[in-house]
C-alpha cells in the first residue's frame, strides 16, 4: 500500500470517527432522559465542543476546506442540541445559562475577528492554534469532575461514550499528523489521546453506579 493510500485511509477514518464522536453525545443525553437528571455531570464537554467546532468551522470557511466545514457544521448543531437536553434535566440551570452566555460571547468575538482580519495567513494560523487548544480543553473537560469521581469512587458522572471516541479521534489525527509530518497535528492530538486514556483508566478503577437526584443533592448539601 502506497503512502498516499495510507494517508487517504487514515484521513477518511479520522473524519468518520470525528462525526461518530459528535454522535456519541446522544448516548450521554439518552442516559440523562432515562434518569430524568444530569446528576453531577458537567456541561463543559458540550459547551467546549460547541466552541471548538465553531472555531474549526470558521477555520474551514477561511481555508475553503469543504470537509472541515461539513464535519464542524454537524458538530456545532449536535453540541447545541446536547446543551439544550442538558439544560432541561439539570438542577443547576442558572449556572449553565452563565456558561452558555460566555460561550456564545466568545463565538461572536471570533466571528467579528474573522470579518476584520485582512491577513489570511495570519488568520488561519491563529484560528488553527486556538482551535487546537480548545480541542484539548474539550477532551480534558470531564476531568473537572475528577475530585468528585475519586471521592465517591463512582464514574457515573463521566460521559464514557464521548471519552472513548475522543481517544480514537485523537489517535487517528495523531497518526495522520505523523504521516504529514505536521507538528500542529501531532502535538495536540498526542496530548489529547493521553488525556482521554487517563480518563478511561478511571472506569477500570471505579464502577458506574447511578446516583438518584435526592442522593446527589444530599451529598452536595
């Protein structure tokens, strides 16, 4: 198999798994609906995902890359939908609204920046760097519940499907970066794969035991 064939295979798998990663949020939301609560789950994976997808979408539009535009249009749409579901079932609505406001404000800011920046090369570099950083934050977002997981010895609040997909997506983009010898792809996706692997290790150490809303509130009291 020629290098070009390997490159096409890896890039195709990376695009496919990225879309599947976005869709994995439906499994998380299905659990919220089943339990009628988000319990101690964090909305950050959805909010960071929406912001990251929005930035990659702006990057794709600036670069005129149809694949990036398609993947991240789907990403933004799904992350917004997941956030709506989270809002319906969370008992921390006021806190979530503040986080949504910050996220939307940042997206508007970047849209404004893209519209006034005349240096296209500089714009692509800055958008790419910020988007990569936000991708790492999105992968690391579930770690915000690390203290709770260790204290309760329970991984129920972690979005397992999204973490699994984050690992595979990061690993594939890392491999693609090696083929392309692209440091901007290699470094963030290597770190992303390691972060996801660390989060997956928590599921080996602690079980996933459902928490009832009343028990969760009593713990927080």
